[in-house]
C-alpha cells in the first residue's frame, strides 16, 4: 500500500492537473493507481468537465473521486481563497474499490430493511467496507444518508465532507470517473486488505459540570437537573473567568456525551453542537441536535488555542493506540471552512500538527461545508471540525495455538512455511519487451 499527494497553485487548469499528476507519479513510482481523489477550487469551474480526461492521460487512476472545494489541502499545504488543485492517489494491492453516485431521491427509506442499502451500494457488511463520501449540501440530506449507512453497515468507518465553493444549488461539482454531477452524493466503498481509522477533532473543550437532561422536546432543551436550561447556563457563566466569559458570548456550544457509561466526560467524548437560540420566558435553549431525556451534556467553548489543543490530544490518543505506527501509509483530511488561517492566524496549521504526530504520512483533502466522521461509534455531520481518515493494511488474522482435529481433539497447527522473496523463473527472462501499461 502506498499513498502520495500533491498540490498546485497554477492558474492553468491543465497545468495544475499535470503538475499534481507528475508529483504523485514520482512518489508512487511506476505501476497502477488504484484510486485518486481530486479537489478543485471554483476558479476552474468552467473546466470541471476536463478533469477525468487530463488525469486519465497523465495518471490513469482506475477510480477517480472528488469535488469542488472552497480550499484544498495537499503536499503539506492548505490553500485557501486562491486558485488551486490537490490530488491524493494510492496504490492499494488486494483492495477492491466500489464507486457509486446517488441522488437524494434514490436513497432507501430509513424504515426499510438494511439489505436495501446493501443492494444500493453493492457491498455486504461481511466485506467490512470502508466508506469515503462526498455530498452536495443543497441536494441531499446528509444526516439521513449517514443514518442509513450506519444502520446497514454498523461496523464500517465512514469519512468525508460536503462539497464547497458554491453559494447556490447546482453550482457544486461531484466528480466520479468521467462524470461530473451537480447533486447527490458520490463515494467509494473500499474492501479487502485495508483498514481506515478515523480521528475527529471538534476543536472544543468542556467547561462546567456534567449535567443530565431532565426535560426536552426534539432539539429544544427545557430542563437540566430539574432546572430551566437557561438558568443552568447562567450559573455556568457566573463561574467562568473573564477570558472564558468573553469567549462564551460568541463561541459557546453544547456537547452531548456519547457513552452512557462514561463518568468523566473529557475532551473527545462529546458530540458538539451549536446553541441556536434561547427563550428568556421559558428558560429553554434550542440546540442543533435532536435530544432525549436522560442524556448527559456539558457546555463547550471553542477558540484557536482550544482547537489546537484538541487536535493535538486526538492525534496523541490515536498514536498511543496504534501499533505499529509505521503501518499508516496515507490520510484524507476533511476540514471546516471556518478553520485554517481564519481560525489560527497562520497557514497550514492542521496539516502541520498532523505531521508532528504522524511524520511523513501523506495527507490531502479539502475545506468543507460540513465534515463527516464518527463520534462514539455513530457517524455524524459536523461543523468547525477536522475529520481524518487514516489508511493502513488490514492486520492478518491471528494463528491459533491449536486447531481442532476431525475427532474434535486439539493438536498443534502445521508449521508455516516462510515465503521466499524470490521471483519465479519466467520464459524469456532478460529479453527486452514492451512495458506494461500504468493502469
């Protein structure tokens, strides 16, 4: 398994694509390209239709996926508010890629059986697919899409983002091989010798105590611990220091604890959602998430320092759980348009932090209108988030110490014969021949 990424700031569309294709080809070396992901800023909107033609000739990926992007990430750079193209490409031996495009109308009913989703995608849960999803925010209900995929494929990782760079319906582009779609969702299901780990950094830190929802109605939070929700928030505000109070006036959020057995509620344990309104008469708060009585919550704050600390913490936690670290060969990054230099005041921040933790692992992606990634085993659409998908080979199944005999007794397994790193003798070896096509 090998990954590579490149970015180009050329103002020539074809020149930018050829520069990116040359960069990833040099890194990957000769041989087939299993899948490529292309992200293009809207400065090149009139040329979207030529994407596949140029990349097919220069790189020849078996599957091409991508979308329009308000900013692109690749080659160690994050390019915002400027013409740019980024390309992420991979050679994935032993991996099957199932591409798909669907409109919102084609999605199965959430009340239907899970095999409706299996039939739609063309893979089975037993194949352990790993999903990369790119959706148009104007034409598809991302929450329904993710709920359906979680229902049918509960153990599969899903990562991705909403296309950006357009301000009205029909102007975003979703690329899938030689087609350019202006609505719906495009994606790939990866099966075989691949695992996609996920890291979701929501950029917030909890403040105040863990509290239980004692009354709510849909997304309206009425009571916390038997008191009006707004009263509990006012008490929290009174206990904050001056810096936190200033921050809370513009960057206050609500975090829902995802694990009902978790007693601490630390960074990364919450699904963070916007507080969208308050009613001074009833003491209710409106939240950007459907709530249930019994849920536990903590209020959260977000700023550049907090976001940086959260990113470091999430990647540190991933490093500690990864053995060996060198297995990760590439990563995709889906970051919010509200992050980047606008948040941190400096360029290339998230990719720089990623490099501190993951070394030279190639990472590329784009700035999204919404980021897709799991929290607590459930996949959500996020905002202000950086969502990473990290790819590594699937570890081999463990070899049992004993194996059952026909009579049911246990015996030692047959000794394994090591594979020799020797190429077989081929007819005509050493004679000149035409080179194999790259793809």
